[in-house]
């Protein structure tokens, strides 16, 4: 019988927490600590801060907020979900505080959770950083935007702020350095990080990492459906034309019922520009494209893309659906509102088609044009424009990367049963090289583990020093230059590390010209 390891206890002003010693490394885990709780009388509104008496048993990181989860497409979750998970190397102490990395999960603000099932900490904590994840509300519970003082919207982002505030105030008691806090995220997690750069007024972090996601990546930040509660109630056979009556009905539902109704109704929830009220906790008050500068100009920035972002997105579309969809038209209509100027819309569509297709037609057996146009409009161009805006705002410590490695740990390909040998690195493929994903534990090929070692060294160096390559090492024998107003150097992360300049410059130059010509038609909200 293996003797039970002594369990660590940490005492903080908000309570005492008894964690676990990890079985796979020299670190302790404090799992499922509630940083807040959902108000049962207003489940769509602000959370209530949480404080403990006695000792909280911090041993469970399996909670998730209500959602249709991405692995088996099942409805799951509970409103008792606003929890933080803290992974602390044994080397950390109040006398030897370690840098802190906080990861915000992605999932298009509809799904995702913070547990070790995906975000295993083993690869990161060995570099002497404290690694933290947390849950926040998604879907209708996190992003019910109604333009009222009671529900102005973006509660999931406000959950994130409360979690960041809790960490800033308490991490020193776990041995964390509260002057070296990095927030990171992939996809909508990266979008969340970018939104905090624009709207968070408190100095709750020092560095940011945005992986394949920024606020310009989506058009969700536009007027949400003001009748969403009425539509959801009707989906559940409760008919009313009164928003407050519908909300009262929805508030009393079991979360499983509301998530099912949301899925079946087609009502979509995401970040929105809030109407401002004096007594409300407003957050997003303008569309980021309308803002000339960002709030956190002093933060160090690591940002980048994968070299084949849309590969899986386009590959998994069924042939009939693929052939019946005009992707150029659909994408342009998503990002631009030509205000019934049909001739202009047709002209722009033709220009974009000529650039990406030439004289070829859309074909199911060659989806490369669709992969490129989707990747460029949804991911690449928004990220390049964000880098430029950061530079113009005075952010002078920014590093840009491209991730192009394909291996057995490519996360998104594995999740969608796409052979890893096909195409390049798809959206979210890099996650398997940062995290000890629970179902990838046996995928330890030398090539894959080399990328794990490189990625985690680069990311943790950035968290420690604000520079991913403070000095050349055997693993990373180069120095990665920062972005400047005149040059866009980047590091390509693959079996061979390669420094380059201005990736995808032809496609990005084309889109820069396109936006310069029709940027005033871009779908935005706040022109007040």
C-alpha cells in the first residue's frame, strides 16, 4: 500500500485551503476553490464573493458551468462552478515567490472548463511557475445582454475579472509573486485577454499571451437579441411578451433545461457592448475597433497564430453542405454590412474570389482556398491588425510567433479525428504542447516532447522575464526579436526553430488594402 502523502494547507484572509500533493511532479494542487458563487435570485447577474470559515477541502477540479460540452456533445454543468485551480511547485514560498501564469480557456464563449482533463499543469510547473485556471460562466448564464441595469451583459467576463482580483489578492499566500502575473488564453480565451487589455482598469496582471484569438476576431460584440429570454421561454412552452416575466421563469429552471432550450432555439450568446447605467457594473462600453488606444499599454505581449488555422474547420464540413455554401459571401457578410449596396457587395466578393481562387471554382476535393480565406478573415487579419494597434498605442514589448508543428499531440485535429499528418497546425492544435492533456499521456514521441519542452520554456520565460528568450539555451539557441513599428519579426515554432519577418505578407497586404477601402462598412456597434 502506498502511504498517503501529507496534504498541504494554505491560510489566506478569505479562508484556509487543504490541497493535494501531485502524483506526477513536485508540486501541490489546490483544486476547486470557489472565488464567488452565483446569486440564486439572479443567476444571469453579478456573482457574490465567497469567504470560508474552517478549512476548505480543495481536491476537485471537475466542476464546469452549464454548457453543451465539446467532447461528447452532452449537456452538463452546474451553477456551483465559479472555482479556481492553483498548481504550486514545491519551490514556491512566501520567501521565494514564483511568477504566476493564469490560463483562460477558449470555447467561443459557449463551452469550456478549467480542469486538468485538458489543462494538465505538469509541463509548465516544472519551470518554476505557479499555474492557475478558473471557470467562468458561458452561454446564456455568462452573456445574457439585455441593455438593462439588472442585466447589461458580459457576466462571464466579469466573472473573469473577479477571479483575477481574487488571485491578485491571495496568490502571495500560496507562494506566488503578485508583481509577475501573466494572463493567457487560446481562441475566445485570447479574445478575453484582449478585451481585458481594453477595458480592465485595475492592474491585476503584468503580461499577456494571446493564442489565435483577439477581440477583432469576432462580430459577436454587436446588439444581442433583446427578446432572447422570451424566445427561450417560448421554447420551453412558457409564453409571455414581458421580458421580466420570461427572466423570472428562466431563473427558476434547472440549468440543464435552459442549456437544452438555448441549443434548440438557435439563440446565440456572446460578448456585447453594454448600455451604460450609473448603478451597474459596466465593462465593455465600446467596440474595440472604435477605440484609438488600449488601457494596459504597460503590459508585455506574446501573440501569434497557427499556420493552418482553418484546416479542421473546413475539413470536417460534409460535402453537401460544403458545396451549397458560398464561403466568400458568408464571411464577408459576417464581417461587413454593405447597407444594401448590392453592387458594391458583389464587386468586393468578386475581388476576394479572384485573389483566393483565381479562375477556379469551389470544389469539395480542393478546399485550400476556403481554408485560406476563412483563416485570414477570422484569425490572421484581426491578429495582425491588433499587433499594429498595440504598437500605435505605445505597447513596446511585443513578440509574435507562428506555430506550424504537426504531431500526435495536435489537439484540435485529435478532437475532430482528423489525421495529424494532413495539413498544417490547425486552430487550437498547440494546446497539446503546452498542457498535459489527460488522454494524450502516452503520446511521448521524441519529436512531440521536443515541441513540449520548447513551447513551455518559451511561455514560462515570458512569464518570468517578459522575454521568451532572455538568453540562448541548448533547447532554444537563438534570441527572438520583438516587434517594432517598422518590422514584424516572428519565431516559427517547429522541429527546427526559424526566425522570419512578416509572415503571410502577401495575403495580409491584400486584406489591409481591402479594409482600407471598405473598413467603414465593418460591423461594429458603438458609433455613438
